[in-house]
């Protein structure tokens, strides 16, 4: 498998990475890639090269992607209003069709970028091979207190119920790199839109990933002095949520990390996806690059 990373750059990266390569030899790594982390075209090319480099180095990368901004843009073009509740997209039938279409386009763009970098990527969704079976989310209350408004029906929004990793294992143990869109089916055959972070956590747990990397638009979890927390356990994460250190949109991200760990993932890392080669910096250098959450 060839790559357009120069031989000199590859030699430098691998020289620094040798001690880490032994640690991750034959390990599965799931990378959640999406939203702001997708960035500009050159950033997408860098990401694709990094994924190919991991495969060349003996790891088994699996890419799970989102596509929220792209979905929002297409809905706007089609004059379909985007509605959200507690950060989840309310997905009626028409919106679900757009979601699946756009995620399919994003999926093939990532596949093409990895292939152009010398890899052999294969585009999948949770529907392929009955990989992910999801259940519809129950209606949510409009307000935090009951009785203050009608419940909100999220429509075709689901959460993973079970994962069959057979297709992923067959692909990743060969020279193929799976790229997976967060669309699943219910036990009754409905197509459901699944939050990409939650989807990635379920996938990582099913394959007992050594690492799950969340590429975000922040450097990681910050303490009260706005300094990066490089490592914390599940218990420390819970305490930091309780004392207000972890707030806002970082809370569901950290809760997803904890859920993935409980599913069997060894470690979950929150990283700034806008930093060039952040995946390689995290996995193949001594110092890492984000916040590692462990049991």
C-alpha cells in the first residue's frame, strides 16, 4: 500500500513512533471525525494521510464520521427547517432522507481522500451487514420539570441497541480501512439517525478498541484555570462534572467517553481536530495531545 507522505517525513514519524508502535501493534483504533474537525480541504487530506500512516504502522483504524454542518446546509437549500432539542436533531421522514443522503456523500468523500492518500478505504453505514441495530429515542420533555409542556418527539432518532462487529473485523483485519456513517436500522426495519459520538462509542466497544479518539474543536477538557487536563479516570470525570469544572457541551462528550469505557474500550481521548496530524501526535508520540479518559 503506497502513500503520498514523503519517505523522509514517514521515516521521521516512524523513528519517533517506534516505542509507541510496539504498544499499539495490531490494535484497533476508532476515530470519530466530523463537524468542525473536518475543516478545509488540506486538513481533510492531512487526516486521510494520517489514517493511512496508522494502517502502514500496523494499527487497524476505523473512522466514524458525522456531518451535521453539511446536513444543515442541505436542509437550508431545500427549505426544510432544522430543529433541535437538547442538541439532537428532530428528524421527521423528509429530514431523515436528507440525513442519509448527505451522510452518504460525506462518507464517499472521506473514502476518496483515504484512497487518494494510498489507502484502501471502504464506505459503510450501520445498516450494512446489520452492523448496528438501534432503538428509537423516547419523546423528551420540553422542560426540565414535568407538566410544563408537551413532550418532544424526536422522530427517526435512535441510539445503539446492539452492534455486530463482523463486517468491521473482516475489513480492518485485511488491508481495508472502514469508514462508517452513523445511520442504523431498528428491529422493525426503520432507518434511524444516530448521534455520531454515541455511534462511535458503541462501535469502539464492540471491537474492544485500544483507543477511541474524538476529534473536536477544543484541545480537550480544561480545569477551572482553563488548563488542559491531560488524563483523568471515570471517577475524576464524575467529580469534575459534579463540582462544575466540566460544563456545557463538554458534559455529554465526557459522558460518552465514560459509556465507551464501560463498553470495553481501553481509553478515550478528546482532541482538537483542527491541529495538523493530531491523530499521529496522540498515538505515536510520548506526550500525547489531548485529554485521555480511562477507567
